[in-house]
């Protein structure tokens, strides 16, 4: 199959993923919270960023490489943590880690993944990122860090924008519980998606492997998917918690969920290594600004490396984020669209899509490197 011809864009992978996934899995992956306005704002804000082409540069050979945490990155993009990846495709975490690492890109494993750090870490060859939802119990906290470090994860990401479960109404309507179980309604949806059903039959429905090991004594019954077992262990961190993690982790330390310049200044003063501008893809709060809207003010407030996610669907979007001041971009849903659409072949094909789109658009901009990108311009009435 000629994947480049049949699926030349992320939108093609997304459309095929929707056709192949049961409705309840699609709603889990694709939904946001409330009326999903924040998710729409993410997309609209990126669309509003215009990059003026530059001409008469002769033949150039664009290089989209960059540096992050002292390591060269062939592309300015990586794999963001997504909880319960294995619900989208069996072994998703390992497939994504292997594809990213083979391409020289970072992969971030979620605390609420369906595979253990020990199962995924070796695939990252010592370059993995581990995203931690903050456990309340200090012994569990220390044990998670030890396991992540021993498994080969180098970068620690503290997610701070989930103080409590969000409502995620579309996901709730879908009927998914945690741990997943097939009700008659979900079983019918599954029967209508034979490719997913056959793949999942080989492994069984996934569970939150790391979390459930710690929460076994606390979890007494199934929970709504928006208030899963992880919330039985989790706390809402404060600055003292952040300082403990910063001091306990030997490696780059990133804070994910930053949307305000004043928070960026505080975190820089606390000695974190990078900030991740994120609104959780619109899954937590429906009145949050788009990440592309928040980025310029945060860039002006700090010299720290800035990572961005939210609505990114192409190489052009990655260039838009870079032009606005991001040092690096992480994508979450797109990798899972690729897996659902094409199975284990999907992530490598997505990397090819992003690389080709980055290079094609850098040609249009006369940009031999990412440092050559022009300043963005905006349509009348738009202000970032």
C-alpha cells in the first residue's frame, strides 16, 4: 500500500481512525470537556497565525533539526503522554516509543498508561520522558520516580492542570468505565469495528498498569472514566511538592499545564528546566485560552525552553508554534489517529508526513533552518 498517496495528511489518518474505532473509544480519544470550545480555540488560534513567504533564495536544503535538553532533535516534535493509549491500539505505548526513538524523537509515557515503565522504558534507549500525575503518598511518589529512572526515563514531566476530574461530557455519554468493561451497548459498538476488536481480542481490554498496582487496596468498584483509579492516589500539588520533585529527580524537569506569564516567572525562579504550555487539549477547562494565544506572553516572560501542545495537526502548525516562540512541540492525539488507522505502521508514517510538511513549508518561507522563520503576522482583529 502506498501510504503517502492514500494518507498524505493527519486528517486522512483521523478519518480512517474514526471509521475503525468503536464509538466509545473514539469519544475517549477525541473529546474535550464542556462544549469543547477550548479545543476549537486551539485550532482557530493556530489557523490565525500567518507566516509571510520569502522569495529569491535560490536552492535551499531545509533542515528542521533543533536542540532540546542538550540533545539534537531531527524534528521539533515528539510524542505527548496520553492516558490509556492501549485502549486505542494494543501495545500502543511500546509501538509509539519504538517509532519515536527510531526517528530520534522523544516519547513521553503517562502515569496512567496501560503498560509499565519497565515495559516501555527500554524502547526509549535512555531518552524517554515520564509524565507524573502527583501521588499524594510520599512513598508511592518516591517509588514511581525510582522505577521511571531505573527503566531509563531521562526527563520528568509534572502535570499540574488536573487538580480534579473534569466532566468530559462526550466521553461520559460514551459509557466508558475504568477499568474498561464491555456492557451490551459497548459490545455492539465493538462488533461493528472488527479490526479493533480482533486486535484487542489478542490482549484483552487494557488497564492502567502502574496506577492499579498502587491503588489495588483502594479501588472497590468500577469508576467513571473521568474519575478513574488514578484519582484515588492523586493530589493537587503546590510549590513545596514541586520543590520536592525538582530535588528528587536527577535529570531535566518540566512543568506541564502552564498558561500564564506570571506562573512562568515563578517556575523559572524555582529552577525548573522547561515549561510546557498546555490546556490539556481542552479536556480540563472549557474557558481556557488557546495555547497559541498564551505562548507569546509566556515567551516574553521567561528564557526557559518552551514546549507547546494543543491543536497541532501538521508540520505547518509546528512552524507556526516555533514562529510564536515555542522551542519544541508535542503531539498527542495525532499519534493515536495513526495507530488506529494503520496499526503499528502508523506512527512511522506520521513522522514521514510531518517531516515532509515541515520541509515543504520551510521552502516556501525561504528558511534553511528553524532559526530563519519569519515573524508571524495576524489577520485584522486578531491579537495573540
